[in-house]
């Protein structure tokens, strides 16, 4: 059954139009707020997740390599100590500083 009341029909059309306008304004406001937030966060020097994961993988690989090298150094030191290091190599090792590389090792 359709209403013959023209005022009621006009009011319904007005409310529907207003609801659509309010929904559009809400979407535009949300988009603007999202852009402002992205600009704010972007200025804080955050990194993207994929960059973080890449650096995390590099750190894990460096840690593994460090463990391998540490084991190798310990094995060389044990071999030098157990093999009866000569006085020359002992004196040479004593002269090297932390930053110098010892070519005998």
C-alpha cells in the first residue's frame, strides 16, 4: 500500500539524501585523518615491516657467522697451545694489538 501523503514522501527523500551526505562526509573525514596519521608516523622515522625483517635476517646471519668464527678461533688457539707454541710466535702474538691482524693466524 502506497502512501498518498506527499509531505511524508518528501521527508523520507530528504532523510535518505541527508544520510547519504553524512556517509560521504564520514568517508572523506576518515580518508583525511588516515592521510594525516600517515604523514605524522612517516615523519617519525619508522621502518616498514619488510625492511625490518630483512635487517633481522642479516643480523641472524651475522650472529651465526660470528659463532662459526669464534669456534674456529678457539680451535686455532687450542691447537697453538697444545702444539707447544714456540717462543717466537708467543712473542709475536704478545706484540699485536687488538686492531692488528696477525698473519700467522
